[in-house]
């Protein structure tokens, strides 16, 4: 399998096609730290070989720091109702094998994950890691840094 992926300001999947706005970046500029980024999306296309169709697969997206530590991408209530960090997103998928599919052809499965209110405590380099069936398929680097303010010019 192979995965093509990108970062975007917003993305969604409709009829297995990804519709994205503001795609193709890898740096978030913030005014200061701590910072909250309003919204970002990760779009991914999984290329599923003919021999892997009609089988269940698992897709996982997580965010790692440059030290390889899983970084929380949100919170959700646990069984007791307490806020618990979310460290991965994804799920299971199966791509069919239609009758017209020729032996050797591949199918694609498209995904878009949107993360709202991602918090950053300091400038650093991250990697969005995409795995299929427990095997890392690709990494998307993403740097978070403070925006440099330009001084006024005197004439």
C-alpha cells in the first residue's frame, strides 16, 4: 500500500474525493505561546493494491513531537466523564473489488481528519504519522513557530 497525504486549512471527503481549502503547507505561525490553532485538516489517499481489496484494514493518524512523543490532538470524556486526551484518530475500512476491476489495478480510499483548537505550548517540529495496519506509511512534518514582526521603517 501507498499513502499520499497533505495538510490543509479545511478538508472533507465526498464520494471518495477530497475537497480541500488552503492545502499544501507545513508551517503554522502564531503570535505567541501558548497558542491555539483554530482548525487544520489532514487529507490522505490510501492506494490499495488489487490483492488487498475485500479485506479489512486499519487507518491511524497521530501527531508526534520531534522527540517521538505522542502529542494530544484533542480531548474527549472518558467512561467517568473526565476529560481524557485524544492521541490518535482513525478506524477500520474495507475497499471492495468491483467486477470491472482488472487484476493488478488498485483502488483508493480517501480520508480527511479535521482538528479544531489544537494547542501548542512552545515552538517545535511535529510529524503527522499515518499508519495502515500498524505499519507507518508516511509522515507529514509540521513546524509551529512564532511569527516575526517586522519593525516600522523610518524614512
